[in-house]
C-alpha cells in the first residue's frame, strides 16, 4: 500500500503561494487574511496559530479580531463588516461553530464572495454548484489538491464520499464532479454502506465517526482518503480503520494526511484573492 502524506502536497502549494506573494509584495501588496474568532476554544486558538505560522513563512499577513463568547450579534457583524470594507484585507475566515445565540447564517452572508477564503457564504456555494469561479471550503479543496498532487486520475472513477456536511461532503462532491468523477454521497440514512464502498475506486470518509470504515468494506484496489479527525483514548484517529488502510492500494494517514493541507489551501486562496483584487 502507498501512503499519501499531506505535507508533500502542502509544500508544493506553499511554494507557489510564496512566489506569488513575493511578486505582490514587490508591487506594494501584502496578501492578508482577516480572522474572526469568537470565544476562547483551545482548538480554534491552536488552528489560528497554525495559520499564522503558515502565512508568516510565506510572507503573508494575518489580522485577527477576537470577540468574547458572549458578544452580541451586532458586535460580530461589525467585526466582519470591518474586514469586508478594508481593502488591505483580501480574505476572511470566520471560525465555526459559533455560540448558539448568534445568527451564523447571517454572519456568513456578510463575507463578500471575493474575500470568502473558506467558502462560507451561501453565495460561494451557489457559484460552486454552477461551476463558476469561487473559493471552495478549504478542507474540500484540500482533498482535491492531494489527489492531484499524487497524480491520481479522477476521470470516470467511482468515488464514494461518506458524509454530507456543507463544509466537506457536499462541496467535495461538486468539485469531484467537475473532475469528471462518478460520485456517490453516503450518509446516516444510507442502507448497506459496504455495498457502496466496495464498488468505489476512491473512498473519502468525512463522517466524524472513529474507524467506521473497516477492512471488509474496502477493495484491495481502493484509494482511501480520510478527512475525519477523532480522539479515542487520548489518541488521534480517522474515520478509516488501520486494517482497512493496510489492505487498500493507497491511503492518507491521520494525522498527517488531508489536515496538513488545509492551512496551505487557505493561504493559496488568500493570495489568489489578493491577485484578483490587484487586477481590478
């Protein structure tokens, strides 16, 4: 079996982003991501540190607005509006999920599509469905970038996605269709999941259920891509069992697989947004 590690693909993305960032800086433009983080969730704070590290290495900037968990809807809207109106900010990332008293749908719609670095605005989802130019959610695009980096042909392949979330399963299905894959999206109501996975050339697990894909559910020819990140007995694991990975033709590890690409894709989107803004 072949291990498909994310670091190698992320490095290739970042190399291109660094070159483009240097070109923009020569023109007096520093690509900048505006981050809105509400509350003091430790995982969110750690992810933001990872973003900063990635952006600093490329010469790009990150501007953060941190609000307390009990902030008002008006305060949250003002934070996004401030970044949306700032021409020096090229991408916007709103950390999710939000405290329950906030209207997440309303806040997502305030992110301009041209700055929607993580594809959060429903307008971006509509553009993606129509095959129009837009930014897809970073995790969904990270899967595509990893597949392309390892030169895995998608044309006509049977791809089974497990999970139908708005940030991975649904947008990933559209991205795969755009690459001429034959896509099946499975979910909690799917009957006989194994019948779908055994027929798949590529299985993409994004259900958030530890080791739900077992060895008897995959064929030896299958390529397994694990988007799940779970903690079991203090250890990280994915949605695909280790025995299934050992049986398959190729697999992504957890950690070290798709997750390694997400901040690289976020950087790429921010740099692309800066380049488009410079041309306007």
